């Protein structure tokens, strides 16, 4: 077994691990952060008999981690990267004829195994930091397992992680042995600071950093969710840190390699370093001198929404496993301290593990790779978490739309051309199509900017970023331009760099559903897929009539445009002639409360051009009018008092007998197409609907037998003993109300009632001046009881009107007494 100058916790587990891989072709290694698994295990396995003459692949989730691992292993052997230990990453590889350990990113491994399904010359594949559960790692392991079972029984697979559900992974690997390494390099003390959610996260993080800077020694690693928060925190700390011996170093994926290397390098002698990092620094990375970690507890992760075909970035709480990984960064080289910006009790509420990307990612690339592997249904492969059905359906639909798959899910010739490019399917489709029109170089540069975050700056304008990329002389920009030229050459590019002003038309080849039209000013846009997107009103792109959008963030209802390019209407018409539909449409205009007809040319949800047409007649137009008016509110219809009373009478009887129809506003609104539409044919607006239309519609809702019962049991009026008719109010809350002057009821010995005499009316007894003097449900009782008091008071106020001692026996009247009586 290989010997090393220093001991690490992983060393105790190495004998068990080598024994397991001698006996079996798969194993799981669980070792905490700082144990040394990433750099020790591959070098030890090199000396195993089964590895003789072959290569060992070590998969890392990120380029930064891959470079750090390769450099550390090469240093341990006293060599340079490219000798025994090499590296293969997207932007540059260092391997040679003597290379036996290749550190590769998970995405690169996917292309390696698809191009060479037998993994010729490879003796083992090590999946490092598998707990991150990237889509590339899950697919890579599924393909490796398929290779092992069908082609290479001798291929060793080792899954390694600091925080992992080892039993689940072991079961996936055929009940493989699980080897655990206990103990850390150094202890880490955890301090919980809590967080004031009313303050921005960068304010809270900056305060924690300043506190730790005063209390602790050594350099510091600070975890923030994204680049924007890093930059804002950096600005705050530059204002507040007076110590000139403290260096601030941002660290995120969009930085070039040189800047990243400076961030992870040890602090200069006599100085302290504060590294402000995203989750990029969680795993497989040792930053010399760091003994303090400040953890915001947040991370930014992609979330794919199959219903709209968009991936957006979402800020989420980290899992307990990720929090442990972050904490472990403080104890890599000496005892450390971890400050957490949440309460200790909140740790138990965190999810145990990070959500696997396969459950929330765009699966179009995975489906395309599986088709290249010969599998039309990805669920036939051994995934730790099966890909979800909605995302699979969306992926298959997209790949069929871009002609990458046939109806049976098999790779087409176009699909092979698309898969040959190491790009997401949409961007590969763009390059293939652009190559046929002589714009391959421009498409390659666009693909580079879209896939390499931060390339060309942070402008929302793709045109501006293209110009910046072509001026940039940094190593990162040169490497990406070289990659872009390679992609262009692969599709027949002729070397012409192309005009950035045409970027919108080229970008739309990848994202036809994200062609957008301005609406309402102030930077608001509607995309062809029917979703809204917005720019800051001051952004120059906000004044463009049409955009092709490459990247958005935020929820589906309020997405923010991160990257886009102008596209002319003429370019849209020419590019998508086969997708543009001309339709005659009739719709209800809420503002005018009227039907509007037009002939529209549409690309998806976008109206590219339209003109007004005469409003048609017929059942469909009547339905649209009825439903449109109902949406405004049934109360806006021109109801007469009699019609409102009819609805109230029906509602009154319906409470006791459900056979009567529901004529409430809500019920009528819900069924407007059924009851109102047949009676408004030929009408074009709310204003054109008449009371007669409503009368006929109501009559149709009330069958003859129910109408007869209604008249019998709920009369519209009550005929007083004087012969006068008084309307009954059926809308009152306490029951039907009859308001009548008390003199008109003289001689009435029974209380007025409706519903066949079952329900007494609520009598509002009025004075001669029509003012209420009593409310009663028992008129005979009133005559015998309260009448005497009412009579005494009213007789003095209205002396010319009769106030008999026995009203039940008196003659009813509507008149005052003759003068002089």
C-alpha cells in the first residue's frame, strides 16, 4: 500500500476498502469532511492487482474541485498534473501516456462512457462527493452500472461521500459493502447566532463575519447563496473592516480559473483571508489556513418547471448534510469554529439530504443521452431516484419537437448531430441549424455565454456580452472562444465570427418558446409560451418591441429576464413562418364590456399583427358574451325590481324545496352559457342586453308547475283589508317583510302569511307618515298587547287618524277622519 508523509483519518479505513474491492466489484465509502478520501483513495487503489495497467477515473462535481484534487495528488507523488495524475475538464485537459489516475468532472465522464460504452482501459470509476446528487452523477452511475452488468463485470465502482445514505447506495450497487471512516481531521466548535429575517442576508452575514473576525484567529470561509449576495457582502465588509491585513476573496463558478485559484490559495504570511463563496466550496476543497466558517444556511439551486419548460434558480435552506459539509471546512488543517446563522433548534427542521437534481431538473439531456445509450425509457436504468414522469414527458416532447427523437423514442440522424455537441439539446439544435445558414461561429459564442455563467460580464444584453467576450483576453475567455470555435467547426462553421446584432434571431433557434413581445411598457414582456417576464424599466432592452430570452429567474408569474437579445418582427416572421398561425378570434373586452372580433397572426401566445373585424352573430358569440358579462358580475345586468323580486322569491322557496332552481348571483354566473346565451344572440355588448332578454331567460329557468307554485305560495303582493296591494320583500334577512300602514290592517284577526300559511310575514307597521312604529310576527297578539301603548303615543301625534280601542273589530281605512269629527 502507498505510504504518505502525514496520517489522515481515512488511513484506518483503507485496508477494509482494498479488501472489499478485491472481493467485489463495487463498494461504498462514507468518510466525514477532512478525512482525506478524495486524494488518498485513488493513489492507494493504483497499487491493487486488479488496477494494473489500467486507469482509475475520479469524478468530481465541479472543475474547481477537480483541479484541486488533481494538483494535491500530483504533489503527494512529487509530480506535475499530467504525469501519473491527470485531469479532464471542460476547459482544458492535462493527461499523458503515463497517466493512470484521471480526475474528471461528472459531465465529462458522461460523454466518455457514451463514446466508449466499455470504458476501455478503465479499471475503476470513483464517484466522489456523490451526496451532492447532481444529474450528471446519477446518470453516470446508472450508465456505469449498466456497463458493469452487461459488458465489464471486472469494472470496479466506488461511491464516496462525507454525508450519504450509504445503505440505499449499497443496495443500488447490489448490496455492496459499506466502509465507514470515523473521526475528523480536527474538532470544530459550532456556534448558533440566529438571524433577523427583517434584514437582508448580506447584512446578517457581514455582522457575523465582523464578530468572528474580532473573536477568532486564522482565515475564514463564508457561505452565501449566490454571486449577487457575495458582491453585496464584499462591499459591506470593505466599508467596515479597518484591518489592512485582511484580504477579501470572492469564490463562485462564474470566475475565471486564475481568480478561483487565488481565492483558494493560502493567505500571504502575516495576513488573514476571508473567502466569500457559494456552495462551490462545500466539498473536495481545502483552503489552507481556514479555521472559521460562517454559514448563511442558504443555497441557490436550479428548479425545472415541466409545465412551462423553464429552469429557474431558487434560494433554499441547505440540508443537514450540506450544513455538515460546510462546517467540516473549518477543521481541515486545525481545530476550528463554525458560526451558523440560525437557531440550534432549527437544525432538526432541515432536510436530511439535499434534494437530488434528477427530481427537479430539465431531463432533456438525460433522455437524449439514454437514447444514445440505446435506452428509450430512462426508468429501465438503475437510478437511486427514478426520474419523475412529468419532467420525462416534457423532455421527450422537446426532443421530438427539435427532431432529435423519433416517435418510438429512438435517436434520429438529427439527434445524433445534436448529441455530438457537448451542449444542452436546445443549444445544440441552435448550433446545428445556425451552421446550415453560415452562422455557426456566432451560435458557438452564444452557446458559450449561455452555458458559462458570467462569461462576457453580467449585462442582460446578449449583444453586449458577445462584444465583451470578443474583446476579453483573459485565459478563461480564450479557452471558451476555443471551445466555441470547436463547436462551430463540428457543424461546418467557416470561420466567419458573425454579427452580434443577429444574436436574437440565432438565439430564438434554441428558445422559440421564449420569443417575447413588449406589453404595457415599463419593461414587461409576454413570452410565446404564455408566461410573463420583466426587465428593470431603465434597462435599454426594456424599450425593445421584441426579445429572444435566454435566461430568466424567479417564479413563473413574475420572471426576471437575466439574458436576452433584440429580435426584429421581420426575423420572427421569417424564422417561424411554419409556426405562425392566422386565426379569426372573438373575445370579450372587459374594459368595454363588449365583444371584439379580430384577425390575428400568432406565434404561440404572441399576437404579431391583428386587425378588427365585424362582430359575428351566432351561438358561440352569444356564449362568449354571456360568460364575459358573468365574469364582470351578474349584478351588472339590467334587472328590473320585479325580476330581482322573482329571484328572491325563488331563493326563499328553494331553502325548503331544492327542486326550485338556484338563481343566486354565483349560480347564474357559473351557468351563464346555459341560461343567458340563448337569449342574447345578436347582442354584442352588455349595454345591448335588455330587461326583456332577462325576463325570457328567467322564465325559461322556471318550469310552469314551479311558476304556479311560486305564485301560489310566494305571492308578489299582499292585499290589505282596504283592497290596497303591497309588495312583499323576500330579500330581507329575517324572512319576507310586509311594510304597511297600521290603519290598513284594522279588522284583520289573522296574521298574514305565505308558503301556504306556514310562514308568517314580518310586519313592519307604519304610521300615517309611513314611519315604522312596530315590527311583529303576531298581529293578533299586537292588537291585544302593545297596541294600547302605541295608540296612546300615536293619537296625540296624528289626531286626525283613527286609533280605535279594538282595532281587530274596526274598519280598515286609508284616509284620515273628516274634519270636525
